[in-house]
C-alpha cells in the first residue's frame, strides 16, 4: 500500500485490519513521512527526492515470489504506477484511490533501473 501526501501508512490501518488475516499487507512510509527515520545527516531532502527508487528498493528486499497487488493513494498512485509499468510481470492488480495522472518523465522513466 503506497500512501500519498499528507497521509502516511496509518491511512491504511482499517484496510490492513480487514485484509491481514488473508493477505500479507505492507504499508511503508516514504522516507521522511509518518514515523519513518528522518535521515538529515545523510543529505536526503525530505520527503525523499526519489520515492519511486525507494519503493523499488524496498519491494526488492521483501523476497516476494507471487505477483503483488498495489493499493495506491494520492501521489502514491504515480509512484506505484511507475513501478508497475517497469515491472508488469510482478503485478497482479492495481487498486487506485484518489490519485491523478502524471506525465511520463522524460528521463529515467523506470525508477530503479
């Protein structure tokens, strides 16, 4: 579950309560949002300037073998959709909530590649 702004992972608490008995539910905060660490000492702007890269790296650490469902809210829609476009073989479905369309970036259209 990928949140937007000004929300954070707690936006999905009721979803997680309803789904976690049947599904593995993961709702990370973007770096610098919610209760996540604020790594100012590493020179990272907050929120992170590359949330698409952050999501790609995070999903890569999870060891997921099955296709995933991404639940996307607000600007999390753009971040998750970019991941889905770059990795369609990893996606079972998208659930898109209150998000908008964004033009494809002219450079680095696939974050994490």
